[in-house]
């Protein structure tokens, strides 16, 4: 093939054979690379070469594109690779790249300004609403959403100010003057101080609301904070099954939010007005767990001085949440199976059979299938409990949630301890984003709470974080998980990527990083 057709293109073009040798480079490529690469090995020309996309292109037979990679000259480029075939056989690739250094600089600066604005916006302890000239919300901060939205998916943007605080623009206090009003929040009607400020160029107005009483809104409120597509899929499935009275099994590591998800399902279900009763099967001794679950009659054992209902009866009309079901002893699993199948039970020491109108949600941080193989968990109970199975990914697999969780916990504990924390230093942010969180969200929450308490200024610094030394365990677990799926699929990377819930290029990168 005559490659001279590429000579006068503004984009850089490289042709590389299957042995990684550059066989052609146009003038633009030479200028951008500040080198004449013909005859040389292509590896190392771009930062993306660390993961050698050529292997992926060769095996999958399709091109790849990277919107921001770095050249040896430190310039930024938009880069693509397309396979070349002769007679159906792979013979090499064509790489096309364009200098986008100025564009990337502008994007980075815009993102920096956006992040700075959001950090300031969300660090304010008042609910902020930005309105257009007609009084419709065009932007708001996180506190405004929690104060004024009754549901997680409810949106404020596009709503009129009258819908939110029952006052029109004309009825709000004059510019610069505060007035007390009453606002309907998810925790009921609350007194709030309101301030209206016009924006420059007659764009619109800024309304700030400050709750005079109970600034924490709902002291016991639990919020699901996520931007992760993987976690959002779990929430969507949980929302779909919530209305049906089926058993749900939630699987995931310690600290991923299993009990929070169980409560979320309960709140969306027809049983939302009934009780939500949690039993931690790992925290109660085996000898007491049966009585705790099913109750007992007077004289059933030494110390049973009167009849006492168990958690099953207390959950009547609502949801029974069996947390850490993998720790339940075998002799009790048979009784739970009977409860699940027949919706009936007997108190300890009683012969009377009682009916149970409950929904059962169970959770575990253990591999129940492995416990079944070891004879430690009943297979029939596993399938009865897992009519619907939900898997909560660990925090290290949903890192896009870390910044939002950090902001949420800083705000939560700043209020709880009456501290004025503006945020974190860049070094502290980098440390938190690179940490693996073996304890997941619970560990992140503990880190932030401790940092808020010990921070002596308004900015959390690295020395305030007290991070535990990172261990290789989570990385090794990920390696074993990927290796197992690859072996099960005969190293078919497309099929393995689907099973693992990740893109094929992500799988290729992880294979390289983990040395598989």
C-alpha cells in the first residue's frame, strides 16, 4: 500500500507492522513527536503504550480511541489505532493523532474552575437556589436538595420558587434583608431564615435558606450517595423488586452499605408503614439467637420468667432483615427455611404454630456457595433467600463515588461537632482517592469523622487523615476474581468483560496491571 497519500495531512499518521516496527510516519507525525520514528520500535511513543493497545486491536479486530494521551514531547494528543489486514490476516495498525494540548489545557482549567465553584457552593451551610428572572431554579447546592426534596430522584432544577417555599419572588423580603418563613422539608415543617440577592447583568436571583432549628434536618437520616453507574444499576433493580413481596439476598463486603440498601427496599415497598426489624446473626451468640428470633414462653429455659416475642413477631406486617446470614448456625438454618417457605414458626418452648406476615431480606459478606461446598450453609435456604440477588460493589470498584461521599461526610460531621470545615487540601484529596478502603464506605466515614474532630483549621490536611497502611489484599482479591472469570470463559476477554461488568479495554488494562 502506498502511504504517501498521508504525507500532507495535518494529523500525525504512523503505520506500524505486526512486529511493532514503525514503517511509515508522515511529516506531521515527525513534527509532533520531534523525532523520525521510521524503523524504530513504536513502544513508548505515547503514554497509552503502557497497556499496548495493539494487542487488543490484534485480538479483537477493532480499533480503539483515546481522547487524551501524552507524547514523549509532553504534548497532549487525541489518538486512535485501526487494524490493517491483508488477505484476512492481521499485518499491522494505522495510528492517527492530533495535537490537542491547548484544548486539554482549556478543559483542565474549566474543570478546575468548576470544581472550585462546586466546592465553595457545597461547603456553604445554607441551602442555595439560583433562579432565573422568572423565579425558576437553574442551579442549587447539595443542602438545598436534602432540605427540599422528599425523594432521592426528585429534581429541583426547573421548579418554581413558589412550589418550594410557597412564596413568589414578589413576596420574598427586600434585597439584603432576611425574613423567617416556614418550609416543608422531609422532616416536616421547619422554621427557616430566607435571603434574596439579585445577580449581576439581571440574570436572576440567589435565594439562601437557613434552617433556624434542627440544622441537621433528620438526625437519623441515612442517605445513599452515588454517581457510580454500577451502583445505580443495583438501586434501579432494588427499586424494581421493592414492590413485589419476594425474598432478597444482598451480597457484598463489610461496610458497602448492605443494611442501608435493605432499608431502602423496605421504604419503597408496600410494607413501608410497617416495622423494619434488623437481626445481626453474627453479633448474637448461637445459644441466644433462636430465642432472639422466634421468642420464647415462660419456663422455656432458666431465666425465662415470662413470655417474650421474638424479632419475627416484632416484624409483623413489615420487613425482617437477617444481616450476616452466613454466620447463622446450621441447626437454625432449618428453622429459617421453614419460616421462609411456610411463613410460620413456633416460639422456643411452645407447641403453638404462629403465622408470620413478613418480608425477608438477608445479607452476607461471605461466599455462600463456598460455605455450601464446606457443608456450613444449606443450599435449599440459599436459593429460597436469593429469589433476587443484589451485589454491592466495594468502594475501590466505584471510585467515582469517593468525592461525593467525602463532601457528604464532611458536611455531616461538621454539623454534628459544630466545626467549620471548608474541605480538604489537594494532597489530602489525592491520598483519599488513591486509598483502597478495605473497610469500604464505613472506613471512609470513620476517616472523615476522625479528621473533622482532629482538624485544627478549616482545611483537612494529610496528617488529619490517619490512614491505615494499605495492604495488597484487595488487589490480590481483584486479581483472583478476574483470573477465575477468565479461566471459566476460556480466556475469552469479551465474555469475561461482560461477566465482570466492565468494558473490554478496562479488562485489558487490568490484565496488564495485575500481571495476568
